[in-house]
C-alpha cells in the first residue's frame, strides 16, 4: 500500500499553505508571553527534527524560531540570543562549524550588551563557543573561554554545584589533553575535595576523578603519587561493583599502565589479562572496551619486542572496532597508527603504507562536515579546501607539521600524510611550534 503523504493533492497543499500563512499572521496579534512560548515550541521542534536526522528541516525550523524571537523581542534581546544558540547547536551537531561559530558569536554579542558581565547566560554562550573550538582543535582559543565560564559559574552558583564541577573538569581535561599538567592537577584536586565532601565514599564520580588525577601525575612521571590514587580507585570500584564489573576493569587497566611504565611487565600483563577477562565476561567478546584491553596488551608486547603477539592483538582489536565503532573514532585511529608503527619497526614498509592509507581514509570519512546532510541540501555551501600536513608515525614524536617545515626530517616511511589539520589533532598530534600549522 502506498503512503498517503506521497500522493497529497494540489488543493490539499494549497490548504496547508493557507493555514500556515494564517498562523503566521496571527503572531502579530499574540501577546509577547504567548509568542515567547511559541519560540520555545518551535525550538523544541527543531531539536526533535535534528535528532530524527531531518537535518535541513531542523535548520529551517530553527531559523524560523530566530525570526519569531527577533520580531517579538527585538534584535538586542537575550531571548533572541537563546534562539540563536539553538540554531548554532544544530549547525554544530551537523558539522557546519563556520555557520555555528557565526551564530554563537552573534548570540554572545547580544548577551554581552544586554546582560551584566557575570550573568550565567553569558557563561552558557562562552561554553558553547569553547566546545565548538575544542571540536575543531582550536585549543588555544578554548582555554580563556573555559576559564571565564568557570569564573562566572563559581561566582553565580558556588564551588560545588554540578554545573560548576562540569566546567572545572572541562577546563582540567583540556589542560590535560594539551599536556599542561601543572594547570590541570589543581583543578582535579579541587574537584576531588568537593566530591569527597558532597558525595558518598563509593561514588563513581570520585573514582573518575581519582583516575584522571592519577593519569596527570603519571604523565609527569610522578609514580609515587599515582599508585595510591589508582589503588584507592580500584578499592572503591570493587566495593561498589564487585570484581566482575566494567568499572573495576577500568581501574585494573589504569594500574596496569602504571606498572608498564615502571617496567614491571609481569605485574602489568597480569592486570591487563584480568581486565580483558572481566570485559569479555561482562560486555561480550565484541565490545569496544574489549578492543581497548587487547590494544593495551598489544602495546605491552610491542615494548618487549614481541611483535607477533602485538600484531595478533592489534588486529583482533581492529576487527572488533570496525564492526562496533563509526569511521573516524579515535580508538580506530590509535589502532591503525599502532599497526603503522609496528610494521615500520619491523621494516615492513608495504604493510605500514597500507595502514597509512587506511588511517587517512578513516579520518576523511569522519571529518566531512556535510556527511549527515540530506542529498537535497548538499552542494549548497562552499566547502573549504582541506589543509594538508604531516605527522611522524613514531610513538616518540607525534608533531603535526606543514609539508615544508624545517623540523620535518627523517625517513619518509616514518611519516603519515594527513589531509587536514583535524586529522592530526584528533589523532593526538601536537602542532609544531616552528611552522605553526
């Protein structure tokens, strides 16, 4: 049976259009509070359409909410800024970063002119913009925004409200990702102190903070501070979940990483195997967390020059992730890069180059900004030419360079060509300080 909506008659379409025009006409005589409710309803509809992957409809509906808000409240009212933020969020979720940035900046300008300098809505605008920049790898621009967000929210809500803890952790995690450990650690310690006062002794949020604080100390080589934190996290996980829960496996995995860094390979391997066993039992053999355990064990074997065992584990992990994860997921990139390094180390250039290409293709498919747009809307915007650069494949150097950078030396087979800066940044590479890509 044919669906009715595919055979709507022309008179019916005319009737629908007339009804819509009449509805819009009535907006002129609705009171402001009623039109404010209408803006909210239209925003909600836009978000639902976006969730249903009806992307062009979502954008058009969100634009309509912006128009209604501007007609109702004026071009300098904070309610218009909120409507713009919803439109920006929809653009952001669709990978239309330049459009999202433009709308977010307009919303921020309205609120900066209309509100006091430490108003919570300003923090929301800044937070939206910071998340967008972070997704683009524009970390230097994120940090001052997140710092301002945290300052506003701490003043407005106090130190221990969940929204403030979230802001503090975002800033700390950004510092951590940029290897700014001295800046990250005080934030994590402050969060931990607050959680210990406001949460029970066995809360998962405390375990998460213990783990990331331990990882920050680990990155600095302060192993004497790492082990107590990880053992405490492990004990708390066991108390709450028992010894066969994924959270317990995560704590085991982190402790295994510490022992690996200390050269305690037998203890490390024992814990990695235990974590793998728990994950396979609790999550099933084809879960991405199982792949993480396999990858970690493979890296341990690689460090011991047990290349055959490392290859077997990497390939099993890759097989799992190919089925379980979307193209471009960071775990996929990590595994592909591990195989590049593995084969380069053994002098197997053809295999290394094969995984070079796979890594590039993986990021290509993930980073197409219009990949989620319906065919009817594709080609309506001008795409930016992708920026190309290079990254060392060596695990000891993950710098991203322009192609002609003087710092870019070494064997050609040890270098991965990336088709965009985002490729490299999302794969964990650090921009070169000389050529500043």
